[in-house]
């Protein structure tokens, strides 16, 4: 598994938009990835310095369709805080 496989996609929500001003970004990541791997992946992919990584394991939601029911997949979310002297991630700059 390479570092580029760890980050699946950015999370674009109201809460993540509020964190962009303070250089705090949210990503969907591999459930098996730990904080050190996530930090290395973000630093490599975007060329920034990461100060802190917080992770959240998100349980799948219950879904129904007629009589059949099931759950969506469990996934992992990572909140990444950049250092004060680090540049911002260019992808998120247009969302401010």
C-alpha cells in the first residue's frame, strides 16, 4: 500500500468548510490507516506540514428498501491540522 492509497477523498461539508480558515481539513481515509500513515500521506501528497491528526470511525447507517434492509459500509474520517507556518492545501483554497 502506497501513501497515495491512504487518502480516499476530501470531505466537503459545512463543518469541514468552517475548518478551512484555521488550516483544518477533513478526509475520508482507509479504515486500516493509523495517524502516522495519514500524516505522512497528507504531507507527501500536498507538500504541507501536519501538526495534528484526529481520526473518527464512522459506523454505517441503516438503510431500507421495501422489506429488505441493511447497513452502508463503515468508514474512517481524519481531521488534519496543519502547522501555522505551513502553506494551505490548494484544492480547498477555492472553497473559502
